[in-house]
């Protein structure tokens, strides 16, 4: 996948680090991508009340050589988006065709998310986990299922991990955390009330916080120490939130494998004990 297909995703991923002026430019592009394609750097700068050089630096900031390169990227992304509308599930589609479209949609979600993975934040999250006394995974609704999957993976690391789906239990668990612990919050929207309440309590304890969410402008991404982002699009029969779970699972897999590599012998020893323990369940 080439970068020209991910202009909007790149803007969303970089959003938390933008200055006030950069956010102003970003908001305008996100809200008016089609208009940007037909504008000049001068007209955009004039509309926003900023200098041409400011717009140029913004384009460089998100990975393009200049305004024209960003326009070409944006045009390709917008056109691709229009094409995708016609590739959605149709009434006459066969079961195989529908399956193919679902698989392709999931593949695109993972590839789009890979384009916005921030290696610096990924490594920071792995380091926090590796040095934590315990790791707590928090999620609500569909994201709660993802949190349980994360628990299922990370219990193999040999570290103390936990995930609870009940909102009251989550609040109680959060209150007992310390500055030596790590909390991972999973929320597609990043604005779920229950999760934000838990985050407030965790922050009061001094525990380290990591967030996995789809919206760079969300309260969750702006309040955790280390935000990690996924990218997903809504389709005919699946909301954006449902599509994002594939990216969330994959991002958590990446964290898990990186953590196991960091722990080396300790991780291998824990994995061996785990395999020995569950071997009694096999015939």
C-alpha cells in the first residue's frame, strides 16, 4: 500500500501532536477533502487566515513533499472512497462474493491501521508494559470483548494481567492500582462514559495509561499517556466500531509479540509453563 492512499488517515494519526494552527488546517481538510482537491495553496491559506508557508509545512509534517503532492494523495483517496461505495454488499451477491468483500474490507482495515502506527508510541507502550507490576485491560461493550482477548494473550507473558467486563468491578479495580501499574484502555470512539470514568480514577492513582482508539480527537486519546490508533470505515452491515475490532486485535497482537521479544527468556519460560498446563486438556 502506498502512502498516497492514506492522507486523511495520516492527518488523524498525527492530530494529537498538532499545534493549534495545524489543527485548524487539519480540521478544514478532514471536513472538506473534495474542495481541497480543487484549491490552491494560496486560496487555502487565505481561507484559513494563515501563511502559505504554514500550509506547506503542514503538508511536510504529514509526510508529503508539498501541497501538490498532498492534493494528489487526497484526490486518490477520495476517488478510492467513492469506488468502495459501489463495492459494498449488493442484494444479488452470492455467499462467496459477500465473504470476499468482508475479507477485503478486513484486510484494508489492517493495512490502513499499519500506515498510522507510530513506532515511537508503540515502543513506549511495550516498555511501560514490560516494567509494570501489573497490566489491567479496560473496555466496554464490544471493546470489552477485545480487552478479554488481550488478557487471553498477555497472560502468556508471565506478567500479572487482568480484564473485567463489569463496569462496577472496573471502577473498583482501577481504585486499587498504583504508580507501578499499567492500564490499557480500548475504545473505538474514545468517548465512552464508563471508560472515561475508569480513566479518571486510574490517573489519580498515578498508574501509566495506554489508549487504543480510532479517533485522534477523542477524549481518551488526549488524556492517556500513550495513544495508539486504528483506522476503520463503516460498511453496509457493519458499523465503523465493528470493523475496527479487527484492527484492535491486530494492534494488540503487535504489542504482545513485541513484549515477548523484550522479555526473551522470561517470556519463553512463561509460555512453556502455559503450554504444559493446558496440555492436560488435550486427548
